[in-house]
C-alpha cells in the first residue's frame, strides 16, 4: 500500500513540476534570475529527474493482477500496433493544415487530402490507439 502512495505522490509532483512553464509569473521570475538558457537547462534536468523518479516509483508499486490475458490478446495488440504504425507513417508523410507546426503544410492540396479526408489528426488517433492497447 505504501508503494502506491509513493507512486501517487510522485505522479502529483511530476505534474506540479510540469506546470512551471504554464505559470508566467513563476517562469518569468526564474528566467530573470538564471536567464532563458539557464531556465531551459534547469527545467530539462528537472523534467528528466522527475521522469526517472516516476519510472522508479512505478516499478516499486505493487502489481495488481486484474485478469489473465487470453491468447487472442497478443493478436489484438499486434493488429493495433500495425494500425498505429500505418497511421504514423501516413500522417508524417503528408502535409496536414489541421496540425500544429506540421512540415510542408503549404504544400497541402485540398483536392488530394489523403488520410486527412477521413481523420483530421491521424497522429493523435494513432497515439490514442497505442495508449489503449
């Protein structure tokens, strides 16, 4: 039970540290003190340390067996990962004006939308499928 409490607290601290860049007053105060490069370096080190601590806490948390995997589960996972990989390939290879900061978005031709005709954000759909597997 204590291992789960450590994991939950570590997860909360992980999210709290990731809220620093979204708080303009805090970020500005730190940036004025150590400079923008110093902030980026320190925040990157803090993020890596928190990620490592979160992984460590997750590894120490007690395992709770919810159900036994069926034989067909591995085929479902393989098929799902195939779909994820195909969505990733086709979403990265084509310009998408609906995505933020995509490459070659000026080359988008609405007469030939490709995958974007059916899925506005194929990369997000791929991530959603992957996280559900």
